[in-house]
C-alpha cells in the first residue's frame, strides 16, 4: 500500500501538500478529541475510584484549551470544599 | 438598535462585540478577495478566444491551489479560535443578574444584595410615546453599571427562549430546568435593544430585551428606587 502511494507521489508531487494538510488537520482534530476525552472534567472514565471528576475542580486549574485574557493561577478559592 | 437599511452589525458596546466586529471585518475581507478573484477568472475563461486542447495536468498549479486555501483557512481560524475562547471567559463579575424567560416576557432578578425582582413586558404599540421604538421598548429595563463585568444567568420558566442583545455581543438560550451563564462588560453608557431569539409561541416576536447601562452612582439610585416601588 505504502509503495503504491509513494510511487504515485513521485509522478504526482502535487499530492504531497494534500497529504500534509489533510494529515495535519486530522492530527489536530484527533488530538483535540483525545485531550477532551482525557482532560475534560466532564468526562468520567473510572466509575469506582473517580466517579464525578467535575466536583473536584480547583479554581486555579485551566480546563480550557486556550486563554486570551484570564490568568487562572491568580484566582482565589473562596468556596467551601464539596 | 438596528437602523433602517442597515447592512452591518450594530455598534459595539462591549469589548467582546468589538472583537467580533474586527474578526468579521477580517473574514469578510478575505471572502471579498477570493470572490473577486474567482469572478475575474470566470469572466476571463468565458470571454477568451484562446484554446488549448492538449493540456492534461499541471503539478505546480495543483500545489498552489492546495496550499494557498489551506493557509488562508489557517489565517481565518486563528483569530476565530481566539475570539471564541475570549467569549467564554468570565473574569470575576461584580454583579450577577438572573434573566428568566416566560411566555411572553422576561423577568430580571438582582439578588446579590437585596431581593429585587421585576418583570419586563413589551410596551404595546398604541402606548408608545413619540421617539420610542415599536416592538422594542419595555416597561422596565435591565439596568447595569458601566465598566463592570456582569454575569447573566439565563433560564426559562416554561418553554425555550433566548436572551440576545446584539450590541453587547450576547446571546444565550433560556432552557427550562437549566442555568446558562454569559457575561459582558458595558464599555459605554447607553440603551441596548434585543429580542427573544428562540421560537416560543404566539408572542415570540413581542418579548424584547432592553439593557440600560449607566454609571455606578446612577445604578445605585435606580436599585434604591426599584426597591421602594416593588
């Protein structure tokens, strides 16, 4: 399969940017989905040991992918523990 | 509010809406450039008398028209993601207001300090005074202080509604049984109009939202006055 693809690539080099951009796009989408699955506090993987991770959120943790203006390390915790 | 024959957004009253305006300008300029180029190519193709019957492929142009659109899309995506995450940030609000949707009016609850609750019905057309806007005015406005982050908790008491004020760059669905959060900072004083944005029955078009941003001293006077009346 790979030898067929590389043979076709040599005669049609215009396919190389296609592979790069489509591959890059798929990589970025899948890594974001993986990040959501593993890091998002709304997701529960282990019902026995960590049943409700959304109850363990600290105010200084950053759960979002990107912050424009907020500096989460500066936030104070002013609510009681659950 | 909107002006007759208006083509673009309403004037921004919050920093987030300004960012949305600038992003829209950026994306629209890219769209104009691409459309102009495509239109030119179409006209050139249709009006030429030259022909070439023997061209089969061209690797160079294929590379170009794969790489260039991908780069353009990245240039659109980067500011878009930035504005998207900016809209989600809620930096330490000074005031929390609950906006509850009913059929067919909004009710606002300012319960941080005192228990101030009031309903906001649309002013019927026959009751408008000269200078007021038809189908947009309400009997009570949601008054907020300027330059203060305001958190709005939106929900509904019966069916789906949506609390939207275009000048503030805010739209949040009001779902019964669910509390949705949005926030804004009114950078300037003014009166900002919006309308219910989720079909909710016969008078869906007749339950507008009016937000009045005033300096803090006037806001305090207003809350004192409302507490006496209510």
